């Protein structure tokens, strides 16, 4: 992703401070992904459409990819978000060329709802088209 360029300790500290502030204001919830005591990535959700629609993202260190960790972390985040009564739906977007990312919403039962031009800055490996996936709040089970 473009923001990885120039990544250093100070930018990480700044990011953590911003993450705490945005958590406190209820705009963005950012989680470290720590499968066995070592941080290997993060997943995040941010307010997208009032308080009803939220978008999710996930990022792993390359050494942690290919083991289902992003899918498990995102599944946990989906469960956390639907525990909040005001959350009606969740969305995941990724560049059309990002097939590793597309597998996460597909495995979790999201449905592709549209494709649209990606807002800048684009990842160098991207084609500039965002695929949007959506998962509605599950209907309450019958009593
Ligand atoms: C997108 C990204 C997080 C996906 O990572 P990933 O490792 O492909 O996804 P998962 O952690 O869910 O792992 C899935 C892989 O583990 C395998 N796997 C093993 N056990 C699994 C399980 N229990 N459940 C799901 N997958 C499992 C799958 O078969 C799959 O391998 P495959 O791609 O060879 O079929 C990762 O590629 C990444 O960080 N990319 C850079 C950042 C990025 O693009 N983020 C998204 C921006 S929209």
C-alpha cells in the first residue's frame, strides 16, 4: 500500500496515537493481529455511512500470509461489529487485482455489490478499480 513507503518507528508511534484517539471518538477501531504473541498485522473498521455502515480492512506481514490469519481476524471483527446494535451492514473493498484480499470477504459470506473507480492514492500493483463487498446484519433467529 502507498502508505507503507517511508514507514519507520516514529510513523508507527504517530499511527498508534491517532488510532487511540479515533477509537476514543468511535470513528475507527483498529486491532493488532497477534496469533501467538507476536504482532503480524492489523485489522481495522471505520465508520462509513453514519453509524449503520462500516468498512473493514486487513493487512498482514508477508510471512504471516497463506495461513488463514486474515480470514480469522476479519471474522472476529465481523462478530464484534454485529454485537453493536446500530451496525446494519459491513463492507470490504479492495483493488480488482488484489485476489488475496478478495478471498477474505468471499470466505466470510460477503456478496460483491459493485465495482467503482478507486480513490487515489492507488497501490502500484492495483488497476484502479475497487470491488465492493457487503454483508448485512444477520436476521435475528426465531425465538
Ligand atoms: C490481503 C491479505 C491480508 C490476505 O492474506 P492471506 O494470507 O491471503 O489471507 P488469509 O490469512 O485469510 O489466508 C488465506 C490463505 O490461507 C489458507 N488457509 C489455511 N487455513 C485456512 C483457514 N482456516 N481459513 C482460511 N484460509 C486458510 C487459504 O487456503 C489461503 O491460501 P491460498 O491463498 O493459497 O488459497 C494479505 O495478502 C495482505 O496483507 N496483503 C497486503 C495488504 C492488503 O492488500 N490488504 C487488503 C487491502 S484491501
